[in-house]
């Protein structure tokens, strides 16, 4: 039992050192896994789904009594069968009936964290889980091909391909990416955001996806034996950890190695897993808050420490395949001599931020240093950005030499392809943006936000509506939020955890202020979060802020740099003309909409009568 105390003590130290980024990683895991945080509910869902059995009993989280239910799979089959037979109305009736059941169940249990009665996410989930979304899409395809049965076949095939690709390439492998960052954090002081691209750098993303997919397929087959599924859950437990260390190992080799490492340790891991149930129960009473803020980071770090212990034992016993676990410096810090051999070239003097800012004066210097914005992106400013990128890369190399981050040059895998290195080097998130790039980011994000909200409304309500107070295809709240977090939070970009929190603060402030001003001017609300969990006067809510936080990180560290790369390739004169034209059209729309705002069904939610 001492081993549990030892690895948990190490885990707590690691959590304290990297708490912010661990919470963000676990929050993303929650989002892509559908908000399922308690392992018991996952196991129960898996077992009943595998056997196609109804579940009856008390839910440990919501305390709701579940009666026999035909199951989501049976519901979908019934809807598709009616659509195939040309009976659309019966398909709609079944979908609407399930939606109403979910809404009523949520209303009866108002304390449930994952409610189904209010909110955009609830509507989307209800539409998808009930099959109503399938009905809408099938009817649309049928109007094109002229046959309900052919539309159902096409819908099934296309949906299966899309869902599988998204799951296979992203959701399936996220555990490996997260584990890799957790393991690096166990031994090193800092973790850079770009480590999420580790598998891309070594060109092993698809191999990792394949290994995880094969492992899950084996587990699925074992679940049909009920007891075998539980045993193999622990037998294959080390697969994502092995892949995170060495993604070059083949799928079957990885699974075999996991079985051998877990031989004689499955009960031990079960007890270790069980030791977190106190935290899980506490999370059940507080919703997802304790799970995200404490339980999940603590548990994931503990499991990484447990893997490190099993890895050491396996190497000592020389179990077959243990020699493939060759990323030595993922588990121990290298000596100063080794670091000197690998990073001796970084000891030469490199320019500091003050050095590259020296030619800049006045407002120009202030804008670059504090907001990360240059005026027009001329040759002189681009030279500054190039030096800035080199300085950032030099900083990472120096941190590796100082033993603060994982020394990639000493790892068994390196970047295999020149094009991959070039592509990754272009994602310099500490860059400065020109005025023209900022304008284009504003309009692209505004248009993207409009597409997003129109699509959500189409999914949830089945109709296309021009969302927003303006008449044009843009929602400036998205563009404004993107620009503000790029500029105002420039000094926080080196710390993703602080960036995440500040993004929620900035975007929440914008959303609240926009709602207040629009209601003050027009007497109407364009959104209302009353009744949402942790809402403030119905103007902002926790659900939306979390989405803003995650979306903001994607914009800052991935989308904005890639968009800026595209803008820089455009002809400068054409870029100026395009920006000026967009501004003129936007201001015209703004002036017209100030007198005749876009409103109506599907646009405004609440009408406030002024006294």
C-alpha cells in the first residue's frame, strides 16, 4: 500500500506545478467525451449498450429512477426504418416523443448538471440523441435524390464515414496527447502548448490513431463476455501510455506489451482506481466542478506515475518488449553533460526582446511590446517578426538546455520531415499582427461566428435564420472577441492557463456588455441564459464561458497564426482594397441596422417592453 502513497504524493506535486494547464486538458477531455466524468456511468453505459439491455435503477449522480427504455440505438433504428418505408411523420413523431421525454425528465430533476430542458447545447443533444436531426437531413437528401429509401442509405453511409473519421483522428487519440503532456510535466518545470503537436512532429499521428482504434476494438469484443470486458479494461490500461512514450510500436505489439506489464498488477490497479471513488462521489454532489478542478487532474497524474512505476519494474524484470520503452528522459532528467552535448549551440548570445525592440520608438514600440500589433507589416516590421520567432525558438532551446522542458533533441524520435518542421514553425503564436491582418481576422471570425450560429439554429430548429442584429453575414461579437483576446492578452500568451481564464473574462465581459447595450438601445434581448447553470442576469453563463475559453485558445494558438500566414501571402494592394471595402460595407450595415435592426423569430429571444 506504500506504493499508492508514494505515487499519489508525486502526483500532487506535479498537479501543483502544472495545475492550470492540467485543468484545461481535462476540460477538453470532458467536452469531447460528452461531459461524462464519473467512470461508473461510463462503465454502465458501455455494458448496457454492448448487450442492448435496458437499465433500471437509481442513477448515483442525479438520483433519478430510470424505467425500462428501448435505448438510443433501438430508437434510431425505428426512425430509420420508418424513413426507409417513406413514413416521415411517424419518424418525426418518435423523435419528438423522445425529445419531450428528455425535457420532462430534466424539468423533474432541476439539480441535474447535464440538463436537457434549456440551453443551446441541450437542444443540440436532444436533436441528435432523439433522431430528429436525422429526420431533417434525410428529408433534405430525399428532396434531391427523389427517394426516401435512397436518402436513408446515403445518410447512413456519409454519417458513418464522417463520425468515424472525426472519432478516429481526434477523439480516439486525444488521450495519448494528454498523457504525453502529463508525463512530460511529471519531470519538467514547464510544458509548452505546442507539445500537443508532438505526434505530428514525429509523423506518428495516424499510427497512434490506429493503435488506439485496435485496442478499443478488442475491448469492445471483450465486453460481450461482461467479465472479460472488465478484466481487459485493466489489461489494456497501459496502451495510451505506451503509445505516448513510443508511438512507433505496432498496435498488436503495444497491446501485448500492456498485457505483460499488467500481469499480476490488475488487482493492484483496480484498488488504486477504487481509491479515487471518494473524490468521484464528492464530484457527484458538486457536478463537474470538483471533477474538473481536482479529481481528473489528480487521477490522470497518478496514473502516469503508476505507469512510470510499472515501466521501471518491467525493465528490471526484462519482460519481452520492454526494450521498446526507450524514451529515457521522459522519466529522468538528463545530466548537464548530456544537455551540453545536445544544446551546446544555444549558448551563443541571442538577441533579447529589448534588443529587437531597440529600433522601435514611441507608440510603435508600445503597440508591439504590449499589444502585439504592427502598423502595416512592411519589410522592417516583418524583419522584427522574424527575429521575434527566432528569439522564441531560442528561448525554448535554452529552456531545454537548462532542464526546464523535455529535451526533444535527446528523445528517441525526432521531426522526420522538412515540410512538417516548416509547417509547425509557421505557428508562431507569439507573433505580432499587422493592422490589415487584424482587420481580416475580425471579418473572418465574424463570418465564422455567423456560420456557426446559423448552423446551430438549423440543427436545433430545422430552419435557416439570419442570426444577429445586423443584416449582413457577420456577427461582430465573435470578431471583436477574437481581436481583443489577441491584442489585450498578448502578454499572457506564454501561459495557456492564464490565457484561458483571461479569455473567459474578456469574452464574458464583451457578451454581457453587448447584451446590456442592445437591450438598452432596442428594448430587446438577442439571447437569454436565465435558468442556465451559473448565469449572471441571463446575459452570460458558465456553459458559454467555457466554450469561449476553449475556443479562444484554438484561435490564439492555431487559427489566428494560420490566417495571418495566408494574409501575408496576399498582394498588398489587393489586401488594402479588400479591407477598406469590407469596412465600408460593414459600416453601412451598422448604420442601417441601428435604425432597422434584424429581429424576429429565431433572432431575438425576449422582448422587453419599455415603460
